[in-house]
C-alpha cells in the first residue's frame, strides 16, 4: 500500500517512523515533510491545504491512504474533497469530514455539542461584536482567572487566560471589537476556569467502535514551572501517573462513549482521531476542548507506546472494522523533550545549522521544524526551520529513567539559540510518593 502523510512536524515524523514499520507499507510519501521524515519516505513540496496539489500526488503515486496530520486541511474539508471527486473517492482518508472537524474548528460548536450530549465541561457563554456588552457583564459573574477562546482556528494562539477582571475585559474588547485573531475571534467563548491538572486522552475511531490510545501530559508554557507564553508544547509524558484505570473508565463512560454516540446521532460520519483535552478536577474529568487530530508533542510519546501495527489500525478505521483489530500498548514510559529556537513562541530565526544528531543513542530524535539545505560544497546540512525544532523521545521502565535519557540526548544536539525546559515531568513526581 502506498501512503501519503500530510504535514511537516514532529507528529508527522512519528507517523512516518511508525507506518514505515508495517509490512503492508510499500511506498511512503510526506507532504511537505521535514529533514527527519525523509529517512522514512519521499518528501514532496506540497502544502496540506493545496487540495489540487494533494490530488496530483495521489494520482501520480497511486496512493491508497492519506493520513492527515494537522487540523487546518480537515477543517477546510479535505476529506469531503476526496469523497466528492470521482478520481479520489476510492482513497481512504484518516481524519474526519468538515462537519466532524468543527469539533476543533469552532469552540462554540464543540461546547454546544457537549451540552447536547451531557458531556462534562466548564460553564460558558459565546459572544459576538454585537453582544460585546453582554460579554463584559458575563465576565463579572465569574471568578478569576478568566478563560477566553477565539471560536475559530488561530494557530494554537486563540486562548488567553487573564488573571484579573480588568485585563479580561480589555482582552475581550481586543478579540471582538479589534479582531485580534482575525475571523477566528469573530465569536469568543468565555468559560469558567477549572482548577485541576490537565491531560490529553486520544481515541481512534471508525465512527462506531474505537480504541483508547495511551494518555499523555504535555507542557504548554515556554518557561519552567509553567511560566511565560503558551507554545505548541515543550514536552510530554506517557503514561500519566494520575490517570489510573478508574479515572480512564470515567473518561470512557462520561466523555468517549457520549462523544461517539453523539456524532452518530447527529449524522456525522467520523473516521480518525479524537484528541480530548481534559482537566482532572479532584478525580473527575471535565472536557477543556476537542481536537480532531493527534497532538504535538503528545504524538511523539503516544505513537512509540503503540506496539500494534498502526497501518492495520488505520485500515480498520477506513474499512469500518476497527473493532476486529488487535491493540497492544507498551508498558514502558515514554517522555519527550522539545528543543526550540531562541525567541520562540514569538519571533525567531531559521536556518541555524544542527549538529550532534548522529550522537543520539537510546532515544529517538523526532524532527519538528527542520529542513535539509545544500552547503557550499554541495553537501546536505540539516538546519532549523521552525520554532519547535527536535523532540527527543526516550523509553524507560520509570518516568525518571526515560527523562534522564531524553535530557542527556538533548545535550548532544547543538544549534545556535537552542533552548529546552529542564523540568518536564517535575509536577508528576508527587504521584509516585
């Protein structure tokens, strides 16, 4: 089977690494890919949202399955594009159609969906520029801190958490009246703040049956002790020590089953991943958000812990017989530490030469923002090409062992301006005492 992966980050590198191990994987293509994915398949310089360009690849390379990494093409309807094209409808697409993708594409839609299906989540209201005054009044009914979410996709930057009422009102005005996030904040969801600890639970579904993948805990803030600006993620740990069997059973009964059933009841055919961002509030799960693809960098710890053939699981999604597929998880811990560019998540420079990748041992260096560049003597040099550069993933019989390997190998990789958090997993140590 020839497979096309859409995307260019660490998530897509992890998919390529895992799918290439399947005996049923013939040729693997990644569009556009990165310097790491090129070790497992052929990179093609096509954007995941260039549907015509994607179609050209699929037809030229006799692709049987397209695995959609990022959310943008899903929200823009790439799966529908395939279904409605006579030349493409034979091709399996792993990722929901546009109606299902609204679980991530619209915060208001997802909150209304949760309300309709009695899925536990924070109290909320949605406001538009015309109801800005009502939004300001609603903020006065909440206790700080305040959670404001742009309704649409905002490249992971559409959620702000002001600590006081004055800042919350100012932020709401910026988002609605001044279009801080463009069309994404033409509607804003205001939520009550939930006090607890976050985790991510991942589900793979064919629309009827499902597999619960390993849970993960990621680290969003740029600074240690969770300080500074939000990023796409600075590291991750799996399994999550506080997400024991009883807690995951609550998630399954109260969130996963009602979500799958709710999609079916609403006539939404959903084939792909559901990434459930959760808050554990005194042992009770509350949904913060849905995403309609795998997370990054969580993928870099979740996929390595799946012992089963991932392509076989994807075939089960495509063919509607996922329930017949075996699923086995590695009991070891997997941890990843993200190396980022100086200045990230704000302005940063690209094109910094990377060295030391050949010295990494007992870890996997998943490339997130890299590319290969010709040097003056016509050799190839791997250079930085994004804010998040390399995810260093390691296994261990304990979390501490896995982290020690990731940190040790992070030190072996060099480029100008390298930064990484040295406290990944620190907040979880209390659960082992």
